[in-house]
C-alpha cells in the first residue's frame, strides 16, 4: 500500500531489471501518465484478498480513501480504472471500518451533498459517485456495520431525480447481492444473515413505493429497485404482496435496460415455483406475459442473450402453471416464434428454445 500512496516502488521490485530508488509512480497525481493509472487494476487485485490484520502502512487511511474517491470522479480515464478504484475503497472500508468513523461521517454529509445530491455536477460524475456510495454500503453491510442501512436509505432520496434515479434504484437492488470482491475467500469481514437483514428492512418500503407511489418517476425507480432487490429475498418475504406486484413487474418488461428485464423475469420464475394451474397468480396476465416473453427471446428484439435465455425459461414454465383453456389460443403462435429462435446465434439460447418448444408441443387440455 505504501507504493500506492507515495509512489515509491523500489522496495517491492525485484528481478534482473532493478528500479532506481528515486523512481516514482504517481498513480493518483494530477499529472499521472495514463499507463501508470492502469496499474490501479493490479494493485486492487493484490489488496483485495488481504487479511484484516495486515498493516496497510498508510499514514492517514481516511485521507487516502477521500483522495481515491476524488480520483474516481475527476482523474480516472476509463471504466476499468474507476471500477478497480471503487473496489479498492470498498475492500479497505470493509477491513478497517472501525478506524473510519470520521471518514464515514464526512461521507454521509459532505460527499453526499456535494457529489451526489448536487444537481449542478455532471450527470456521469454523479453516477460514479452513486456507484462508489453503493459499494461502500456493500462493504459495511456484509460486516453488519450500523451505518449500512442509514446509508442505503439515502438512496431513496434520489428516486425523484430523473437524472440519476435509475442508478440509485439499481444500487438499492445491488447492495445485498453476491459479488466476487467482498467474499470470505478474499478474507473480507462477513457476518451471517446480512442480506436477509437488509432485505427485511428495505423490501417493505420498496414494495409500497412500487404499488402505491403516485409520482410516475419515483414509482418506476421503485420498480427498478424491486426488480434487483427481490432476487436476494426469500419468496416468503414478498409472497403476500405478489398478486399486487405482478402488474408492476410486467411493466418492468417494457423498460429499456436489459438487466432490469432479466431481473423481472427471474423474479417471475422464482414466483412460479410451487404454483399450480388451479391457483395461478399470473393466469389473468397470461396473454401479456406470452407476448412479452416472445419479444424478449428474439435476437432481433433483444440483443442480450441472458435476457433471451430467461424469457425462454419462463415460456417453458407457463404451460405448467396456467390452465390449458387460457393459453390454448396462443399455442400456435408460440410454437411458430420459438421455431425462429432455433436459429439463434447462441447455443445456450437454442437449447432453451428446444426445451420451451417441446413443452408447448406437449401442452394439451
């Protein structure tokens, strides 16, 4: 870490080609060379699996984190550099949170107001500030830090801001999800049931905002948050609200973001588990669902292969959970359109198309 903060890399160099003691690599300097900035990816990869007990040899960790957050917004030149720096901040906050109470307080007040709430700041800069904020919450949440939920609640304040409300909403859903950075394998501080605690606190207001929200901009943001959040929620936590949620989830299938569409379809798949034709929650919406899934499984309509695969899996499930008399009028069209999907350029998509088409061929009253 000393090499990263002061640029002195000679002590960590070795091999035939020696680095002179006076050589400096200024990663975070204003005039840093582009090639030097790229090395943040390697340093983050080295720091990510460190043990909590490791001495970072950083004189002022809070100041270093503050500077790194500023570098993400003002100096990093591409997404790879920004993502690596975001992950670096997240890892350090997770390991050293007990030493960073002052930094977290400053983050909650100054950083939030100046970099995220500030509508005069460039939108792209605000979006990266929200990304940094989200990953800091993840770092705190997995170790069950008391600041995690208050920080997460602040994201809801952005739902009426059409410039960044989707970014904030995606963050709400991303926070409890699994990732490859903050894991036990990387020696992160991880406590049990952190995701369940988060979902229990956040899901009720997200559902309420999706169903009862009166402002369209905020209601769509709640729906975006719900589509991500519900993936981390046990079905029992939202089962009673599911009949009211289905129409709003269907609306999510019309949103342009492929990730949101996939989250919605995965939610519908999770909701389908244990359903029967006699007690189907989606029977009255079957025509809309069939048309939406057919649209999302065609490569000319949906470029994302992950969305196409999810749509095909849901089409394969529909005959099992909806009565024949409801779906029968759409059988011929579904089989015809699935025939087109058999020519999809992705093998995984073609496989799902075969399974779905077989289910519909065998579907009889």
